[in-house]
């Protein structure tokens, strides 16, 4: 059984989600679950690990997700003169910045957050579903002061799922402003 959100998803929010494919849900996430997610994400960020490729994820045998070291990737891009794409203006790639995929396959705290927290109930309400399945997670983790831009992307080209009852959930654990991204 999952934890309850602070409030129900409203009919207007469901309508917005169905019409636009996106909806901002304010004041719905319990602070204790944000804190649990923050702690789990920090543990993922702090662990010693090299960038890895997907291995064993399809069979459920993975003990590590897929990690991309964004600083290394940005330095590679800079060598090809594409700095506009990867680094804040006037910047050099400093500070740790990683993208970790499928950390819930090995991190119990993340798996519990995704499966026992308020997300399943929120997604079920938005999609009018009686059951919610976790497919994957992807964490964009960056230390304060990092000059590496947070990657923006479209999921559709590599997404293996299709349909109207698929949801991607963004749960920021820090205050997000135009300046912070």
C-alpha cells in the first residue's frame, strides 16, 4: 500500500494532463517523502562508481544502473567545439554532474520511494488506472556550482512504452528557479 499524497488530484488537473500530456501538481507531495527521496538521491550521488553501460537490467539481474558522467561527456563535446550545447556561458565543466538510470534496481530507498510513496496513487489518479507499474527511473544529479547544463531531452525516441496511460514523474528535491534550471 502506498503513502497518500497531501491532497487528491483534482478533476481539472486530470483534464489538463489528458489534454496537454503534462500537469504541474502543487502542494501534493508530503515533505517526509521529499526528504526520503533527497536522502536516497544523495546516497546514489555519493557512491563510488564509474560510468557504466546497461547490463542485466532486462533480466532483473542488475546490481547497478546505468551511470553517465556528464563532466566527461561535456569535455568530449568541448574538444569538438560544441561548448554552446553543454556548458553554462563562459564556463568550463566543473563540479560533479551525473545521470543515473535504473538506480531503483539496486537502491532499496529509491525503490521504496517509487513503489510505496505517494507517486503510485498520484499516477493512478491522473491515468484513471487501478494498477501502476514502475518501469524505470532516471536521476539527474548535480552538485551546487556545477557549470554543466542539465540535459534536456525528449523521451519518445528511446522510450520503449507507448500509450495514454504512461507517466513520467518529475519530483524535484530542491527549489527550482529559472536560474537553477
